[in-house]
């Protein structure tokens, strides 16, 4: 049984002149332990798809099956990393990471343990008492990542997590993400990542879901078999990049 | 076609809200008949009693502010819940804000005194209620705006982690409101002092009630011509205001910066706060001290909370159902109560207006014209000195800062505190009530204009000024092409608030009892006051108040709102 099973998902919003269709008839599965990237041009509903999986956005039609069952409302076994970090400016790094644990009713000692552990894992040691505004973009996203990891989710959702960072910071953060994911004691095994950067998807993911421009439909479901660590300059890598490019180009 | 629909709807909501207001007003006066007259002994004006009077005034302010704070948070957050809530609750605030509050003081006195069975407590309640109405609206709007502008991702992150209820309030909603709440609290205290003094003055002058406090002390002292005591009273008031600013508002402003979202980091407000932080060395240590106290108090409570077994009440369907039922009952009860008030009020309104109208009712149109003329003169006088100052400040940043700091100090002194002094001198020297009344209106108007225009000037982008300089525009040319258009929106918002202050000042300034002699001029405020304090004719009170509210609302809708829309559309500083 797949961890996540999306069946004929559609999402539309009523507007003053007609309706806006964001997603149309998307079906896909996510197996436990997979790293899946969703790629598509802007406005293809990929972020909406992620929010549907999390349960923040209700679907118009179709089914979201998690472990074979339909989830009512928010799926608390998921955790999301946001493009804009979405940290509370008035909470310290530590308090930001503790916030969801507090909501879940995790006891104090365990909260402290996990906060310390993941602060260490993402390399934020020494910044526990800092406020988000005192951190650089890369450090902020580390907090966002630690906050999601501390939940120890079955499924990690990442919404363009590296898009708001400069290119060099993005490169090192991607590597760190892979390092954390591949460790045997990693808290998360399954990752669903949304991005508009094709190279990023190919570098990170086992499988790539290519979406068309709005309304989003699945254009292709590609297996990425390149050996890890992946070399961005290799011929195989670039051929795959070209392939995804032409898939998107053809349809828009 | 579309515009006429919108206009008729606007007309409908306007009429409806006016009716509701009139109904509530009439209800106030319906209580009047049961009021006995309260005579209090004249109290001493010795400077030795000043601490007691200061304490009286201060606790009134504190009570009103506590009420306003609770109200604004509940109301603001409720209004931000959704478009349906917003559509009803925000226009209601709009109306409440544009009503001249001082006019309601006599009404409130009658109402609360009747409610308190004729004891002094009623007058106290009335004063606190009035101060509350001068403080609550802008704070509630501030909370509403903050809640509305919380970035979508912050809300989503809480949703995605399943955070709701109290934790959401504690971690997101309340902190997000802090900067605007602190900023508006400062403004509210300035407004509150103004109305507190006004209430206390009214109780000494025309009515038989006595409210011990700084305002009544000042008025009594002026009445007996004791200028030494007046100065002592003014200094006491100033000392309280300055001390509060230094010990409470400045540290709070610095603290509130922590709760700001980063994209608003370089607002002029922040700039001003940085300047404060540099000046007030005491600020940080006060903050640290307050933090220590809070931590010692909250620490044990928090540890106790940790030890309690965690029960997720929201998970129990029975509990959620019960909660929903309670909520529905409370909401229906509130709506029912409002409907009841409006119905009873409308009946009272028509019963009052059905009585024979007194002869003075014919004076209302002329009085309205005279009052508006007085306001226009005061407004023009304010503009005549403020616009040149603003233009000069626009090309000289140092002058701008000096002006701003002087204005901040002078503007924070409630103009009403100067009323006794102005009356004493102007009436003694010129004997003309007309001049005195225009001067009094001026003191209630000008600061709003100056504050808004100076803020507007500081918001003109530096690169536009540089561009003007590099293209060799003359000083006058820069004023005409850049500064004047750029400050137009601030001029309009400043004018709206200035006229709001003006209407309030009008009621105090057209009718004055000084040394047992009544000075009055033809005007709406004078009609209202003399009907309230002299003849006690409720038809006349209601008629003059209603025409004043109607004139204010019509002016707001037809003149200011339109000007505001044009100004913000054409003279916005982004492209």
C-alpha cells in the first residue's frame, strides 16, 4: 500500500467571472521512503497540491488517501517547510521550533530534547536564543527545516524551500538536506518537494512529477536513476534536464 | 448603472446606521426623566489637594483604557474573522469614530446617574464611558488591521501543524497586534486626556455634578481667577504625561518593535522609535526590570501548567458541540439585545420628537451655518501657519525633526486643559466670545494637521528629492511639483481628524460658564449646551445633537471621503 495515494484530484476557486481551475484530475502515488519532486511552471497549482496533501486546502473533487484512509482536515503526520520560512518574528529560534511540539502536547523534557537535537542537526548551534530577524536567509530556512524535522513527520512537505535563497546558500542547503535524509537515523524518510527549478528536482529526487501550466495536469512521471551524489555537469543529468524542459515547453 | 446600485446601498447603510445611532441617543435621554439633581459642595482649589485630583483623573483614565483594551482586542479580532463580520463591524466603527463624543457626555451623565440611582458613581461611569469612546475605536481598528495583514504563510504554518485556539491567540494573533496596539494606545491616551479634562470641565461649569479631578480643579481655579493654581495644575498634568511617556510608552514602543514583520522594518514609525531608543537610556533597563518581574510571576504558573495532565478538549466531540451551542446562544443573545435597544430607542425617539418643538428649533439652520463657518475659519488659520512650516521642513530635515519633537510635546498636552486659561484671558481682554470660541476650536484642530503633514513630508522618498535637485528645479518648483502633491493624502487624513477634533471642541467652546456668567454665541454647540444645562428641553437637545451628527456624517461622506479617494488614487507614492 502506498503511503500517499492521490486519486483524480481537482481544485477550482469560484471567481467573479466564472471559476478558476487550479488543478485538474491529478492522480499519483508516493511510496514510503521516496523523495518525490513536483515540477512545473508558475501557476500550475503545485503549491496548492502540497497544501491539499497537508489538508490546509480542501479539494473540490477526488480523493486523498493516506495509508489507505481518507484524512479529515489537517494531516498531522505531515510537516511543511515554507518558501518564505514562515517563522514567528517574536519567537526565538528555539521557541519557533518548539511551537508545533507544544501544540501536539509533547512533554517538556521531550520537547527540549528534540529542539536541541534538530538545532544541532541543521547546524544552528549557538543561535538558540536568536530572533529570526537576526538571521540570514539560509539560517532562517534552517530554522524552518528544523521545525518541520522536530515533528518527526512521516511525510515532509517542502514548498519551494530554496527559492528565496541566493544560489550559493541554496546549493549547500540542498546538500545538507540530502545528508540528513540519507542518514540511517533520519527522522524523515519520505519527502514531497515542490520546485520550479528543474535542476534542483533532478539533483534531489527519486521521481519527478511534471505538471502542465494551469490548470495543472500530470504531464509525466519520471524515474530518476542517476547514482548519488549526482553530478550536475554530467551528460546524463543534462539530458534529463532537457527532457523535462521540452515536456513543459511543448504544452505551453 | 453599477455605481447607482452601490450608492443606493451606501445610502441605505448610512441611513440605517444613523437611525440606530439616533435610537441609542434617544434611549439615553429617555432615562433623563428619572434623574434627581445632584448637588455637590464646591471643592477647594488649594494646590495641596493636587495629588488627590491627579490620582482621581488618572484612575478614571486607567479604568477607561483597560475597558478599551479588552474591547479593542475582542472587537478587532472578531471583525477580522471573515468578510461578513468585517462588512458589519468596520462601518459601525467608522460611524462611531465620526460622532462628536463630547456631545454625548450630558446624555451619558443622565443615563448612568439614573442607572446608579442618583449616586456620584453614575457621573464616574459616564466619564469613564466617554473616555472609553474616545480611546476604543482607533485601537480596535489597529487590531483589525494587524490581524488582517498577518502574512498568509504564518497562518498556514499554524494550520499545517494543527495549532488552534488559545495557542494560536498566544503565538500569532496577539503578538501580531502588539505594534499597532502600542502605537494606538499612545494616541488613545492623548485623546483620553482631552476628553477626561473636557468631562471634568463640563461638570464644574454648567452642570450641578462635581467630578474631582485635574480638569475640574483647573476650571474652578480659573473661575476664581487664581492663575498660580492654574499653573500648578497644568504643571502637574504635564508631569504625569511626560512621566508616562518616559516610563511606559517609550519602553513599550521599543519592546513592540520585536513584534513587527520584517517587511515593514523601515517605516517612519521605526525611525522615530530608533531616535527614542537613543534618547531614553532608561528604556532598556526598564524593559529588563519589567521582564524580570514578569518571569518571576509567570515561571511558577508555567511550571504548574506543565505538571497538569494534558487533555485535548477539542478532541472531544461533546465538548466542541457544547462550545458551539454556548457560542450560538451568546451571539443570539447579543443580537437580540441590540435589536431590543434599537426598538426601544426608536420608540423613545419618536415619542420625544412628537412633543411640541420649542421656538429655538427655528435657529438650528442658522446655528449650523455659524458653527461650520467657525470651524472653517479655525481650519484656515491652522492651514495658514502649518502649510508654510511643512514646506520649510520638507527641504530641511533638521527643522523637520525639531518641529516634530516640539509638536509631540505640545500636542500631547490636552488642549482642553488650556481652555480655562484661554477663556480667562480672551474674555477679560477682548470680551468677545466669538474670538475665544474660534481660538478654542483651533487648539482642538491644529495638532492633527501638523502631525499628519510632518509624517507625510518624512515619507517623501529621498530619490525623488534628489531627482528634483538634479533636474535643477527651484525651491518653489520642488514644492509645487513634488512636496505639495506628495503630502496631499496626509493633508486629507489630517483634515479629517482635525475636523473630528474641531466638532468636539465646538461643543465646549460655544458656551461657557465663567464666574457665574454665561458666555455664548449662535451655534449648534451653544444650542445643545443651553438646552442641556439651562432649559433642559429634551426635544431641543435631541434635535441639535441629531443635526450635528447628521452634518458630520454628510460632510464625511460627501466631502472628505471623496477627497480622500481622489488623493490616495492620484497622489499615491508608488507606481
